[in-house]
């Protein structure tokens, strides 16, 4: 049988910036032989492999398996004779790494261990060499970190096992430039998430002349996670780099939350990448009703948590036919991917029993519908999967038939008390504990299906509060004081039961508001602190009401508010209210919103005088309903026909008022009073229609409720 020569010529440059290699001093080549093994020469060979500056490699030319066994034996003997020579063990590790590319397998012989793969034992050898310390240990640790952390980490469990032992030696001095050694130390510390070591290493890398843009990115990743001041500047400095490797790493970071359209836009951004990322994160700040600059550090904080708690330790991930959410290349399990999107869950639940699959369920409270996720570790205790229904956690199917259609799969044993353990997440699980009927399972599947569809395609960072204030609020679009301008009037009413004063003498309450209004690419943010003094505390059934007026350009705006009561940190998110702000300067005919009043309500200073506002839009039957609205664009002296219709939800029980009048000028401010004497209790829609003599029509609606006295 013909045997080819195996030449060991591995370049250990994974993760090393090109600039670092260019800074390695050129050394004259030498021509070693297997007969001249010495600690200094082996140290030199180890350095050459780490820096990528290869010389003659005849020392590792294997004509047959016997040559490989011989060099392993001789390196081992040298290490035993010279305990202070880490290079002997380190180079032995390099030999084993090269042998992992052959068809030969380890055997029981000096310098090798049967049953342990070459590449594993190579890393163990480099780890042993690193523990000796000194310059040789630092070089071996650098080589080990390069092998452990290629561009795509294939053996994360070995990084977790061997990596911590390399961090100490990597801090030592060696013949390897800091642009290589400290960079590798930073990468390893960041992977293991030892942030202070990563920060120190990347700072040393930069000081040694490493790439400023690469140092900026790596330091930004570490410092953003701990919200270090100035870390965002480093991030955007790195984003301005033309280095394609940095652009790819930034893309990888945002891919955890960005959708396909956003990623395509990032790819097109080119030299405008930094500005594009600024808009990307700013939009998420606005959507979350948070101050600008909040979402970016929170994103990296979540990635840091995922590194610590949710990292996958073995690849490849094997999926069964019935699994819906597949993330084969992800660094983190499905819990980690959800965590990076939405942060810490509001509530978790699990049911741990002997012999059952590890399981966990997460609840995120949302005003538009809660998100519930069920995770189970079926095949590997370190690889948690998002499943379709709670039934899958206990090996059942619930309302889905896909499991049967997909064929046999690895199932989990039934779990006693499974439904009861999740009863705090949603009432459906309490009902399933009593009656696991098909209809209940279908309701549960509808909840988890929506949660998966929404939760795995969106990301959030909403403020959270220990107590909800149960606020009632409205936002009205009104005319402004100049052409093209308008304003929104926000009315906020807090029930007395939720109030906690900031002062007893005098009695006073305080609130912080962060208002965000968005219209296309336009955004307006207003922060305010309101201090409200009252003669006495509101009693049962009473509310404390205050208003806020914000100038806005004319147009359609989405208005949201984060409201906080500092005295007890209670709060509430007020969102999803679309406000149309009319243009006082347009020739078009338009209406403001209909402002609802209450004879006993809080006075608002309208342009034509005080108007008492309704806190709730709820009226006892027979109580009159004052309304205020504004009309713009009518011709002075022209006829205006007005129709007011109050109708219940079915369009019945209607009250209609019609009248005509002459427009006094281009802007009218109108007050009317509606009667509810003939209105039965229920929810009503008030529709205001106005028509001019030349056929122009404007319409607005408002909702209110009528209750029995």
C-alpha cells in the first residue's frame, strides 16, 4: 500500500486581524530536523505557528504512522525530562491537531490516549502547556484560544472546559505580539463572558497598535452590556469602518432582532452604515416608549446574559419533523433567542419530576395580548427547544395533529401537575387542569401559536412596573396657532385607589411622563414631571385628572406615553392611540377630534375659554354630554350643515341632531350639549358630520358609554 507523506503546516490565525500579522517581525528561516528537538527550538516553532510565520516544517513530515507515533513519543519524553518546558507539550498538541485530519486514530502509546479524539487531546495538551506559565505558557494559551475560537465555534463545550484555564496564562508576557495575544485573550474572555478581562485585553490590543476600528467594536460590545458611558460612541465609530469583517460582525449582532427587510437595508447602507444603525436603534427606542440611546445597550446586555445562561454546547442541532422553529446555526438555545428579543420574562413556571424532560414556560405581559412560550430539553439537557403547545412538554399532542402526521419522535413522559404548574400564566391552564377537552386545547393552541408567530418575529423593550395604575386616558387632535401646526391634548385620569402621595402636607401627587409621537419618519419626544396639589385625597370611585398639550405638525400621529408614579414606582404604558391633527392653514375642509366634557370635570383652557373635560367618557343616563370641536377651511359667511348622531354598537337606539349655521370665519370653535335621556345603557359612538354649501364633507367620531344612574 502506498503511503503519502503527511506534512504538518497548520497556520493558527483564526480570529487574528490582518494588521496583527503584518506587525510580526520577520525572522530568518531555519532547517530543523527530528533529530534536533530542543525546548528553545520547540518554543520558536510554537511562536511561528501562532503568528502564522512558518519556516521549514520537515520536523513534522510523517511518511507513515510510525513517524507520527515517534514524534509524539519523543515530545513526551522531552516534556518529562524538562518539566519547565511547556513548548514540548504545546507542540505535541499541535501535532495532534494535524493528525486529526488523517485517518489514523489514537492508541495506547506514549503521548497519545486511545478513545480521545486527536483534536480534543490537542486542546488538552495546549491547556497543560499553558498551566506551566511563563512565556511558553502564554504562547501555548494563545494557540489554544485560536483553535478553540475559529470564525464558527464547532466545539463550544471544549471552550467551556478548556478556555477558563487559558485566561490566566494569556495575561503573561511572551514573544507573541500583543496585537495577537491580547486580541485572543479578549475574544476568549468575551466568549466566556468575563467582561473586565475582555475590556482589559482589548484595551491592551489597541494600545499595542491593533486595528482601532476592531478595538472599538470589541470594546463597545463589552461596555454596552454594562452601560458604560461612551460605549455607544465606540459602537458607531466601528460602524463607520470600511473593514468588511467588522461590517459582518455588526450584521450578525443585529440579526438576532432585525427582520429580512432590515438586514437587506443594512447590506445596502455601505458608507452610511453608522447612520443607518443609529436610525435602527432609535426607532426601537421610540417604539418602546424609552429615551433615545436605551435599546442599543440593552441589546448587548441581553446577548451577555444569553452567553452566560443559554449557550448551546454541542453541534449540530438535530431537529425532528414536528419542530416548527429551527435555528441550526444559532449560538444560543431557543430560550436565549427569545430572551434577546424580549428580555427577562414577567413570569416563569416549570414542573420538574424524576424521569421527565426538563421544561420551562415564560410569560410576557402585553396590552395587545400576552406572549406565552413553552420550552423543553428533549434530546440534550443543554439544548432547549420552543414547542408548539404545553402538551408537548409532557409527551402529548394537545390540539395539534402535526405530531402524528410527522411520524415517530422522541417524546417526554407525562408530568403530574403540569397544568397546575402553569395556571399562573393564563386561565386556560387552570381550565385544562379540570377539563382537558378538545375545545380547551384548541384555545390553548391559539394562544401559543400567536405567541410564537409574534414573539419570534418582533423584539421589545417595554418599561415594566411593579404596579399598574389602571389609568384611563384619551388623546385629542386639535388645531394649532399657525398654518401647518396643530397640537394634541392628552387627558390622563388615575383612580384614587392607585394613588400614593409624595407629600401629605400639603397633599400632593407626582407623575413623570415620557410622550412619544410618531408620523412616518417624524418623531416628537416630550419628558415632563407633573406635581399636583389637591385639598384632600380622592375618595373611592374618584379620579385625579391632569392634561398635557404637545404641539405637533398636522398629520396622522401614533401617540404613546410611559407614565410613572415616582412615589411607589407604579406605572402604565399608554399606547396604540392614533391621533389626526388638522392643519389650520390648509384650504381643505377639516375637523378636530370631538372633545368630550363633563359638567363636573377638570377645566381645560380652550382657545375660547374654560371647558370641563370628561375623565372617563362615561355618563349616567340622562346626564348631558358637553362636546367641543373645531372646524377649519369653511368660507366666511358660507352655510354649514351639521349632523350629530349618537348610536349604540348595533347602530340602533339612535339620537340625531341636525342644524345649519353660517361660518363666522376660516376657523370655528363649536360647543354643543347632547342629551342621553332616551339612551339605554351601553356603549355608543358619537358621529359628527359637517357639509359645506359647495359639497365638501368632514367627519369625526368619538366613543362614550351610558350607564344607569
